[in-house]
C-alpha cells in the first residue's frame, strides 16, 4: 500500500505576503485531508512564512530546488541542510530546471544524493518533450533520464525517493496526458527502477503524474493503480488544490 501524495508546486509565484494569505486559506481544509500526504512547495523566500502558518498541522513543506553543494561560497544557492531545518521535502530536476538552468541527469543525480543525505524526501522529475513524443522517443528519453537521475543511489536510502512523471508538453498547457499515456510511462519507470534496485523497491516506489492536473481531471488519473498522486502547478495556486487533495485521498482510499 503506497500512501498517495498531493503536491503543490507554486513555482515562482507568491512572495511571503501572498504565501501567508493563501496558506492561511488552505491550511485547515488541507489539514483535514486524511489518507494522502499533502505537501506545499513555496518559493524559497516564502518557506519560513509558510512554515509558521502550517506549524502544528500534518501538511508537508518542501523546496523547489536545492544546491548540489553542501555549503560555503556559492552565492545564491541554498544547501540541503538549510532546507532540512524547515522542510522534509524537495523537488529535484523539474523540467523547468533542466530546460532553463541546464540541469542534466548527472546534476539531478547529485542533488538527489545530497537531498537524501540531509534526510529530505526528493521528488525526482522526469518527462519527455513534445518533439520526443512525436518522434516516438519517449521510451528512450525516459529510460536515459531514470537511469541517469536515479542510478547508483545508496540502497538504504532509495526507499525514500518519489518520482514525478511530468511530460513537458503537458506542463502549463491545459493539455494533460491521457490516463493511458501516463500509465504507460509510469509502468516503464517502475520497470526501470526494478532493474536498478529490484522488484520490492519498485513496488514500494511512489510515482506521481504532473502536467495540467485540475480538480476536473485528477480523479481519472487516480483511478489508475499505477499512479500514486499528483504534482500540481497552476491549480495549486487556487483553493481548487484542496479539492484535488481530497479527490486523491478518497480515490485511493476506495481502490
Ligand atoms: P501545471 O500543473 O501548471 O501544468 O504544472 C505542472 C508542474 O510542472 C508541476 O511541477
């Protein structure tokens, strides 16, 4: 039994003031969700504010990125140990980091190790571009990303890793993947993780879908036994995220 996850990636939205206001609105209804782990990912500068708002609830808190370095003279970077003072979660290798900031599978692999060493739970993102899908390269791209991003991690820590499948063409486009597309790639990811770490690890691995998830379509994804939750962007900036979290929890409770 894999506990489902409703994760809200706020991306570069909500400074401390807006974050405080929004977190104040969703706090109690999100805290009332049982049967799913609910996690918010504010921008770094809003994390302390949201930490205070969420204090005393069981809503999780995470960062959207972390440094691959442990500390010291790296201007503008934030170390895993600093994040771990306030958060238990971190997103690693989001497609926007890969695309705009040049993160490679090697960077993502290093950051995942660093996150695990700091006792954070990393959500490691993979996903193909539209051109990959149209050229029938999805399987090859995902295989390269999974092996490169997740290969060689310490066996005793791998159980903490969460993977998010976010097809790049579905992010922020309003064009979500079909349940079948998501299910096919997620089954592939599970098979690849089984090759790397064995079947029990693959069976226990939580794999989320992300890309234009809304309250209207999340139920369809959650009806798949392969899909263990959602990584939500745009809709996590609205009270709609409460509905999404409730749907994730109840879909899995009844399956
Ligand atoms: P959207 O839900 O806005 O498509 O974003 C998905 C995403 O990238 C979450 O990390």
